[in-house]
């Protein structure tokens, strides 16, 4: 796993940004509106559509999506935090399969370790490592 491979995962980046919109790392922004502003209204704001955060659509989100703030108040750790989260997600998804089960209105999640599918590794004396 390299920096370039993580940066090249566009869909992972879109999913990450969608999750940051739903669950922002800061509870509120302390910015004050100083002039009359009309914010865009997006259709189905609660629907999971990561494509809204594609590179083509970022210009439309410029003033509405501020997960780590904007401009000269941008968090200095934004790139590092994004890289860490995306690396962690790639690691988890490489070693676990995540399945979603719908049960009426509820969603049930389960995971199965990919390690359980591999042959057991034993030391020279026969004990499991």
C-alpha cells in the first residue's frame, strides 16, 4: 500500500467525504454570516450518494461542505487525517469482508476475518503462532 495507491482510490475518497458530511469531526463552526447568502438545497440530502463528492461535482460543494473548515482557517492536519483514515479503511477491507443484511427496516452488519480463510501457520514445534 503506497501513498499514490491511496490517493488514486477516487471512490474511497468520495465515500470518506460523504461520511465526513454526515458525521463531521467538529460539532459546529464559529463563522458568522456577514451578508445575505442563499445556500443550495441538494435533493435527497440523507441518501447515500458518494458520487456527489466526485472531482467533477466539488465546485458545487465548495461553500457548503467544510469538514475541516475552509480558507486560511483550514486544519493543518487535514491531509494527514484523510490519509490515515483511508489507509485504515483499506487495511480493514483487505483483511475483513463486511456484509450487510437487511431485516425489514433494520440493517444488520457482520464481519468475517479473511485470516480465518488462510491456512493455519504453525511454528516448527507444531504449536500455533
